């Protein structure tokens, strides 16, 4: 049967020419949209998903950077997996990371959502805030304090704290791990609140640590709450409610003890100048907005809060804990520095030759010597390349559907950039496992232009403390190398105790998202890498070095008196 007569019989009165034109045009637009619609495009390649559980078994929980790097070799520089309904993308090249996280930072600057974190009161830390106005406010305050042009204000304090570190290492070298951990914590506590840490058991540091510890444990117990929000109404004996309440109490102490103490000093006309007192002054002068005050509490707490011993603790590692921002990244870099000096004694020798040439044996360098000490800066850059403290960074999440290289990336995807893989790309860094500061030097010994470490992350979420990190780590490395010799410890027979160079996993833990709400994603717990425990001999390089350490001036600082309340 011919179809034509049917169409021929249609009356022009029903389908006049204009209507047909409009209908055809609309159909064309819809068709083009459908064809171009991102959903039609494929996801990037990745491990084959299984029915029902998709890639749940592929997701690496231990040493994830190794799996990511393997995926990069197998599937190219962008890999896709699907876990518990979430689309996860792993970027394995500087090009793809630059294109998406830097180049399209308007789309890729959020963080995975964390329903359980809200229940525990832990959603206030800046690194976990979703992209938006609240994050912008936090970031602006942070940037203002820690931007490149402002970090010179910290020079006297950091010099003083580096000298404290030298004196501690001289007095009790076997407590190296604790001294190094204490150094960034003591610097940041003073900057944030004007509080001086007197011992390794400072009450304020302990409060922040136990708060974070409590959060990690509550999050584990809270997986069920994340999946089934109704579960939050389970009775107290179920455990989660009690945990969450205790957690909120500790977070509350962490935010309010320093705040109340700073306030009390300000009111009594006895202010110890600090970042918090500065911000409160500005806010007070504008009428003392309460919401702004809460932001001030959170921003200061974000910089040091968050050391926890993870639930799957590596017993061989003295330091495996997770952290939110500043303290542990810095401590991790410095622990790896000591390890590198043991494994690469020729690097230590070259650095000390440079120091002796520039400042002379028995003298301690200052920031003023930095320009003349390029090899020390090269050590710093190589350190962040060789053992980036956050090997897979902090995940970003996308806020709109997107297409990249004809692949589809839906809104709400989680994006990991494999910082480790990019820093160990042998086409850029030949023999990447070797610690070679020379990679960052020109043939004439000056520093080359490669000064954008992947270790600080990407785009609008790039580490806001990176300028400060460069200062605090540099002065510690330069002063330690000038006066100390780092060697392998010896057996009673005088033989070297070997150091295997191992380090703790950077572990990623996913808590399942709500069963019926795919827009609320999950919680991701990231651990920073730290060296596995190793023994080390730390001795002054000479009598003159020992005297120089003992002569370092002690900066007398006013200190905040903490005021406790429950
Ligand atoms: C070696 C030292 C450090 C390393 C390797 C490091 C690394 C990182 C990385 C990888 C991120 C995530 C970037 C991204 O999402 O792409 C980050 C974020 C952050 N870092 Fe650092 N960091 C260091 C030191 C510091 C210091 C000293 C501070 C504070 C003074 C700090 C404050 C922050 C904050 C607040 C964020 C969250 C930024 C945001 O989400 O917008 N970091 N850091």
C-alpha cells in the first residue's frame, strides 16, 4: 500500500506551510540536541563493570596511585569507573588535569557531598566545603592571610620555631618524629590564636586530634545513616547517635575553646595578636556579625584540625593519620626529607657543601640566604615530587554535565587527579623513583622554571597554603642541614641499620551514598602518606654547630591562656 495518498489527503487547512516549517524546525533542533546530548556520548574507557556491582571491586583501597597509574597505562589519561552509582574519573596526565581542573575550573571545583559529616559537625572545614558562597568566604579569608605577598610576615615566627626544632633535635634526637610533627602545629597554633605549645601533649592540639578521631569512627558507624537516612532515628543504644553527639561536642570544643580564650584576652585589653584576633577586630568594627564569627572559628580550625589514627591503622607506621590541611602535609614532607637524606647521602653532602660555601660551617642560614641556596630549594621541589604527601590529592566534583574529548562527564562526578602518577611520569622525570634535586636545576646551578608542583593540587581548589608551605618547609630543611648530619642508625656491632624507604598507604574510603538519593554522594576519607617508622642518627656536624644551635635566640612570645568550658 502506498503511503503517499495518505499524506496527499491531508488538508492544507490543518497543516499550513508555516506550521509545517515551525514543526520541522523544532524537530530538527530536538534531533540535533538529542544527537549532541552528552548522555549519548560514551564514558571514557576503564575496567569492565560487573552486573549490579559495576566497578565496586576495582576501586583501590590501598596504594590507589599504583592502580591509577596502571589504569593510565592501559586506558589512557582519563579513566572511568562506576562505584555505588557514582561516576569516578581518574586523570593521569598533566594535560587532562590542566584541561579540566584548571581550564574548566568553573565546572570542576566542588567537593563530594558528605551527609554524615554534617551530623558530626565536621562539615565546616574549608577543604570539604562545596563550591559556592560559603567556600568563597572561607577561601578569601585564607588567601588574604597566606597569599604569596603576605607570607613575609611569618618570617620571624618561622625562624624562631625552626630554631626550637633544632634545639629539640639536639636534646632528644630519638624523638625526631614528635619534634617534626610539633613544628608545623606549634607554628600554626601561634599564627591562628597566639597560643604557644609547650609540650607534645598540648591540650588544644589534643582536643583537635580527638575530635577528628571521633569523626573518623563515627563516619564508619554512620555508613548506614548515609544509605538510609531513616536510620538516624534508631535508638541511642545503636551507638551511632551517641557517637555523633560526642563528636559534635568535641568539634564544638575545638572551635570554641580558642575562640573564647581569644575573646577574653581581647576584652581584658590584653590581646595576643593572632589571625583570629585580627579577623574578630575587623568583624567587630563592622557590627560583629555572628555568622561571620562562626566562619572565623571554622577557618582558623581548618588549618590545624584533623589528625586521626585511621580505622585500618598500619602498625608499622608511627604517623599514619588523616588530616584536613596544613599540619600533617607539612610534617609528612619533613619526615620524608629525613628519609631522603638517609637514602641519598650524596644529596646531603652537596647541600651541606652549598651551605658551608654560602653561610659557613657553624652558622645557621636565614631566609635572607635563600637566593644563594638554590640546591636547598631544589631539594624542596624534589621532595614534593618524589613523595607527594597527598598522593592522589583531594577529589574534586563536577557541578554540570560536561563533554571532554568526546567523553561524557555527568554533573556530580568525582574527579581524582593522580598526583603521584604525574610526578613519576618517566617521560618527564627519567628514573622517577630516584631522589635527584638536579632535576630542578639549570646546568649553571640556578633553579629552573619547573616550579608548579602537582603536590599542591589544581584549579580553584589549589592549596591555599602553598606559599606558606614553601617557607615553613624551606627554613626547616635549610637550618637542619646546616647543623646536623643525618645518618643510618647502627647495630651494636657498628653496622648500618638499613632503611627500606617504605611509606604508609594513602587510603581512600567510601561510605555508601543514600540508596535513593544519588545527588548526595558519599564521604571520602583520605589519608596522607608518611614514611614507615625508621631509625636515624642525628648528630651536630661539629662543635661549632652545636654551639650555634644552643645560641639561637629564644623569641619571647606572649601566649594565649586557654580557658576551658564544657
Ligand atoms: C607540603 C605541604 C602541603 C601540601 C602538599 C598540600 C597539599 C594540598 C592539596 C593537594 C590540596 C587539595 C587541592 C585540590 O583540591 O586540588 C590542599 C588544599 C588545601 N590546603 Fe594544602 N598542602 C600543604 C600545606 C598547607 C598549609 C601549610 C596550609 C595552611 C596554611 C594548607 C591549607 C590548605 C587548605 C585550607 C586547603 C583547602 C583548599 C580548598 O578546598 O579550597 N595546606 N593542600
